[in-house]
């Protein structure tokens, strides 16, 4: 089971709201909306996506990483820690 499994409905709802925001951006471009207004909305979408990403990272640490650290197999924790470090680097754009 994945770390976000208990929040799956909430996560799906947030992603659907973001999808609606992106469609709104498309409409703004099609309608020739002022650049600054589009940039403001784009910033809101970016912040919403970052919020989802941070929530997923938190769920991953709280569930997946914790579970592997509590595993009797010591290498399981090491693998999850490396996986987490890589995920944080990708999330940070590295």
C-alpha cells in the first residue's frame, strides 16, 4: 500500500481542481487575457502542484520510509532513504 492511500480521495480532488485551473489558463490565453493576469494564475497553479508534491513527500516519509526503516532487513531502509533523497532532488528541480 502506498503512503497516500488513506488520502487518495482528497488527493484526487485536489488534482482535479488543479486540472480545472490549467483549463482556465488555456481559456485565458485563447481569450487574450492580460499577461500579468495569466502569470498570476500560473503562479497559483504552480503553488497548488507544489502543495500536492509536498503532501506526497510527507506521506512517503511517514509511511513508506518509516515502514522500511522498521523492517528486519537493514538494506530496505537504506534503499528507501536513497529513493527519498532522489525524489527530493527531482522535486527541487535538480
